[in-house]
């Protein structure tokens, strides 16, 4: 949760958040839960089911992670989950997870630290702790064969998704994969953008990113075909560039450009007050150190071209990925063709 407020109204969001954390259960009723159930069901429709290409992330997660892994399903749940959740389930979940012993609070702005800490103690001091929340015993994920999927959707242009399971945030390989994403599709001079969009003009767009989450990461390459072109054409070019970066490390200039781009976006994200607070909180939650800025940036500056090639070889295996083609209804032939699995 986040709140924006002028400095002279700081006490109001502290009151509101402490009231929510400590006393929301007292105000909840089955009727109120049912009303919110309908809202969340509609949010799922808007975000996934009725949005072009909206089901891609759900389909990919289901096929990247096994059923006993928390990332197998989306946070919002399924329509069946939302229908089945009882009032007692919501209360139990809240009491288990929404206590001060399982939360962190970051405040950024032109504040007086001493007065602000006193206000936090004033409003949160009487909020009772919840039960201990043990860490999840998450199973390791290792895909041993390529999966190819086709999903028909109400879209005009086919879109290709390539996804792999990768390291979590801040773990070895996470930063290197961030830079690999820049080398492949970070800007108009990147390898995939130049070939697919500019030179060959067979794609409308292409992007890549490393999504390092707490329990595991995923690496994505996404490209939308231009009218008259198939995802098979696009996959062939992407595979050529993946093979090239595995066979020969990127040039030093490519990697340095990626580092510079990442540093610029890194600093840009810290220009706003809300972004500062969010980053402080994220660092504390993930590393235990809210002042992790320098260590985080240093990860990227220490990477050399050989490191980028190494993570491509290690994590972007041909037999360890999910390839999803989203195509217009009735046009499965526009999807990526089934090819031989590699290593």
C-alpha cells in the first residue's frame, strides 16, 4: 500500500494505515467481502481475460512453474478461487499476514526524522503482532524440455513470447541477465530491434527483460509481428541472435552501453518521492539493508562481456523454455512452428 500526502498531513495516512493493519477485521462483514469479490473479479477480467494478449502471463506461469510453486498462478487468483473464498478465509488470511511483524514502512520526503518516528510509534504502537510467518519452502524449478503453446485471442497481430526460469532478484546471474536483455532488445540499436523492426521490418516491436522476483526470476523476449508476417519468421531471427551471443561474447561497447542505459534508468527511477520510498522498502525487504543503492549499482558495473555470454549459455537453454504464440482467432498457422529441441 502507498499513500501520497503533503508534509503537514503526514499524520493522516499513518492513522489510516495503522487502522487498516490493526482493526480492519472488526469492520469486515460477509456482505462487504462479497462486494469486493465482485470488484476483484472484474479487475481480473480487465487485466487478463478481456485485454488483448492479457492471458499470456497466466499461460506462461502455469507452464514455467509446477502446480506446487507459488508462481504457478497469478496473485489475483482464478475466477473459481475468487468465487470459493469464504469470509472466514479472508479473515484468517488477514490475521496471518497483515501484522506489523510481517510488514515494513518507508516514509520519504521533507520530514523531521525524530518527529516522524514519534508519529509512527503513536499510531502503530498499539497494533498487535500477528503469528510468526515462516518462509515458504519453495521447490526448485528446472525445465528439461521445450514447451510450445498456441493461444487464439481477439487480436489483430500475432505475438511471440519466449520465457525461461532464471535466478531471483539480487542473486548471481540476475544483473547479468538484465544487461543481456539490453544487448538483445534495449533500444533501437540493439540486436533484435535493428534486425526485426528496422532492417527486415517483420516485427512491430520487440523487447526483452529479466524479471527477478523473490523466489525465482523469469527472462522474457516478446515480439509482435507486422501484418503479413508469421511468428515463425520472427523466432528464426531471435534464435540466430541467441545462438550468436552464446557462441561469441558481446562486444565491450555493447555491454558498456547496456550498463550506461541501466544506470540512467536506475537514477531516473529515484527522481520521485514515491519511487524513493518504494526503493528503500524494496531494498529492506529483499536484503535487510534499505541503503543498498551502491551495492545494487555495483553489481552492474562489475559485469564484463564474458559474464553476459555465460548467463545466456546457463539459463537461456533451448530445452529449458516455454514458447507461446498468441494468434488471431482461427489463424493458428501464424504461430511459431515446432522445431527440434536443442541444448
